[in-house]
C-alpha cells in the first residue's frame, strides 16, 4: 500500500521567507511525527501528534516553527522567517495505534539561501 | 530522553555476518528495543524490535541480553545494499510515546 508521502521533495527559499511542508501519513495511522536531520547529524525530534490529544511540541526549536494536523490526517509544518540554520531534511513519520514501529516518509530537503 | 550508546562506525565484508552492538543500560521493564536503518538520502526504515526474547525476521535477528541492558542486531549475510546508518532506540510503545534517535552506527559493507 501507499507509504508516507511528503511534498515538496526539495525546497529552496530565501532567508526571511515562510515555507510550508506537507505530510500525508498512512491511512489509519493515528500517530504522526516530524523530525529534522541536518547534514551528517542524527534525527532531531520536532513534534508529535497522537489522535485527538494535544500535540507534544517539545522539540520545536523556536516559535518560528509550528505544525498542524487537520482532520487527524494530513499535517503541515510551517517555518516562518526562515534562517540558514533551518536548512535540513525534514522527515515525517506515522504509526498505527497499537504498534511501536514507525513508517517514515522520504523527507523534504529544505535549503535556505 | 531515552539514551543508547552505539559505536560510530563499523565495517563488514560482503557475505559475512554484521553484528551491531547497542548499550541501553537505562531501559526500563516495559520499554522495547527498536532498530531502524537509514540508507543515504532516504528516510529511516524499521528493521526489528523486541522486549526480552530474541527475535528474528526476514531482515535481521535481534539478541537481547538477559539483563536487557544491551542488544545486538545481526545481519546474517551482509550485502552492499546494507550499507547504512543503523539506529538503536527504546520506548514503551503504546499510545503516548516519541522516538529519540541518537547518531547511530554507520555500517559499511565492503566487497
């Protein structure tokens, strides 16, 4: 079946612009995660959605970062006033309610010039 | 944060078994050990997980020590396509958890 999809696959933007990254999780997966990975680094947790519960936003690095999950499905990660240090691959993942294994999307490579 | 310790890199000859160690001395009784891998320029891929017993699937085997403070991921016949960063993590599963990834082990399979 279809896996987690993300769009765009690549995004180049200028410093100070806002960007929106989209994630379509696997149908029926109640948990959704956003991570980012800078070049040569491990995965950095950003935010976690689980069903109708309040999201865990503890990983968001600043108030320029926000995320929504509409209708318990599609999620959008928004970065306002982008900075060069925001350049990274942004990975979305989802998991079903009773399994600990997580399915990752292919990521969006964000480059801030 | 859940904390694991893995060697930063390992090498393995093609066709040989690759044994990747992980220390997770702070793991608690209800937390599972998970292994993921990330091939260059792709998202992480789930490999295997376990609680106490050793586990095997089509990709790998997982050996967990009796005290559960460490585990070993075994790729029985490594191929060049197994070259990747391998992450060992642990969490309690269930409905409210998040995964915390360390830097993993870069496994390089050599011809």
